[in-house]
């Protein structure tokens, strides 16, 4: 983007008039003391990165419309002792993106290799911020990014590091996420990773479409109330009494990739005239889980790209699909979210998913 062609040329004193990254600390409620970063793309897309929770993304808005589902608890301070049983749910704030892993994704389990709680401890891990790059539109530099590292480490155990960069460009309604998982230990380490994107009202509403393509099966292997061939499981329903409490359904999808290897899924809300597109590489994240939980007051659908379905380390090991990182080895992951509002871009998004 050429800054000299912009209407604000010679009219701007500080980049924050357009957008940028602002860090802060929450000072009230269950999240008191938690570091955050607000990122404003200057397009109507703005979102909150929770630095003390693996740089996950909580609130996200496009103009006046909220995009993410936020749990009753909202943002809470990280609880490193939550890696037992279902304790992960005590601090699950929902949000646009919650990271699951790095050695286990799925329900609680215990086997000869140890005890693992729901979805692992990484989302309860604070980041060490190593770089913040602000945009400088007057100089023609529109890129901005925040980079941090999180350690999932245990003495005499796995020593994994997650290095995460969240970036964007002023004037583009886009979020780019680049992760690198590195084994810093001296022994081989198991590895599983899942990105739990939680979409909520008003983006997700009756009449909105949940967009993905690929062969699928219900999470437990048996047809359920939603995921059966006679249903339109791509259409968001009204809140359901049957989803009160722990009621939910999920499908495991072998998501279809384009010729360039990128997979696309998302939400289209025709009443709002917007679509959210989520893209990732099939070779990096071959599986997609679609979680649907339509409880009253807990109205959410999840789109969850992962190295595995959320089957747990034990089953992945049994199936021979569990990944391992040798000492010094790393794996990289790239994801991109785009907010689409023009008719032609939404039509192209829907055509790619037909």
C-alpha cells in the first residue's frame, strides 16, 4: 500500500489515528493482572490478544459486530494447575482463538506415559514478548506484529517452546498467525496441536452458514441429533433445550484442500452482509473439527483445525498417528482470518466452498 496515495497523507500525527498495537493490563475481576494487546487494523477489524494466555485471541469485532463467543467467565488469569481432568474448563474464556496442546488434545486421560487433562496446559501459559513492530504509515510501512514465546516445560520431561507471531496490515481486515513449536529438550517429545476458534453472536445466528467441505463423521462415530445426512448441519439453528449443560455435537472432517494446499472454512451471515474466512495448510493441519453447542446463553460453534482430531494422545499413539519431535526439531503452522464484506469477495469465498 502506497501511503502517498492515501487521503491521510500529510494529515497524520500518530499511527494510532489509523491503527496499531496497544498493550495493557486488566485491573478488575477474574482477569486482574492479565496482560493484553488490542490490535486495530484500521478497517473495522479489531481484536484482543491475551498475552498471559498463550497469546490467544479473546474479543474480536468487525465494525459493530462481535465475532467471537465469550464464555460466562470471560478472560481469567492463567491457572497453571488446571492440567487435571476437566479443570481446563474453569478458565476457558472462549474467545476467537484458544490454543490446545502441545502434547495432547482431547479429553482427560491417564496411561503409562502419564496423566493429561483436557486439551493440555498451553492456553494457561503466559508469553514472553520478544518483539512488537508498530506500523509507520507516514514512512509507508503498514505491517504490524507481536511476537512471543511460551514454554511448556517440565524438569526431566518434555521441553517444548511455542513461538507465536500475530501480524496484520493497516487497511486490511486480516489476522495472520504463524506458530513454531520447537523441542528444546534432549529427548523425543510427543506433539499434538489444535486451534479452537469459537464463533458467536451476532456473526453466528439463525440463518448463518457454517462453511466447510470434506468427508466427515460424527465425533463418536454414531449419528447424532445434528450430524446426520438428513439434516442441514451447515445452517445455524435457534437455541436448543437439548444443548443445555453438556449438550453438544461435533463432526470430524477430512477437510478438502485447494490445489495450492490451502484449506478454507468459515461463517457466512447474509443478514449482516459479512463472512469470516479461516484458511490453513492441509499439510500442517490436516483435520478440522466442527463443534456445535446451541445452548441457551451458551450459543457457539467451533471451527478447530488440528494436527489430529481431539482424540487424545493415547488414542493417537495407538493409531500410529501421534507426532514426535526430535531434540532440536520444530514444526511450523500458518493460519489466516479474513473478514469479507463486498459481494464479490463473499461470492468468491462461497464458490471456493461449493
